[in-house]
């Protein structure tokens, strides 16, 4: 059974990805995404999360640097590499080992780089 907290966190993440990032905000993005990593989700929730992840990656790779909140691009070497949302700067600079990412995010990076 899905964690009820996951639904609320997904709604918050949706708002951050769709609204805050585009306005140069989104400081809360990594922490919200980190919380979601530990929650049980049903398949529709997991699919929503995958889509939000793809949108966030696309934004990080394609937005003008001036439009991205600088804190999002600060890497956190104290965080595990598998928690890619703490390493968005490395992803943008092409210095993140994309083979550690889920396939759908590897594909999103390849598409954004094409």
C-alpha cells in the first residue's frame, strides 16, 4: 500500500518542478526529492515521480544558467551519488556518472544533450 505521505510530497514536488524552478527558485527541491526516495508508492505515484524527475533533469540541462537558483547547482559530496538530486550541478556540467541513474533519466539526459 502506498504511503499517504507520498501523495502530499508528490503534490509539493509537482508545484516545485512546475512553478518554482521556472522562476529561479526551488531551494526545497533536493530535500523533498530525498524524502520521497524513502516512501512507499503505488505504481501511478511512482510513474508521476519518474515524470517529475525527467522534467527536473530537462530543466537543469536546458534552462539558461541565469534562470536557475544557484543553490540547485551546488553539489553535495556528503550525499550518496545515487541520490542524484543532490548533484544537479555535476549533471549540468556533464560530470555526473549517468550510468548510475535510472534508465529513464539517462534517456532524458541523452535527449537534452542532442
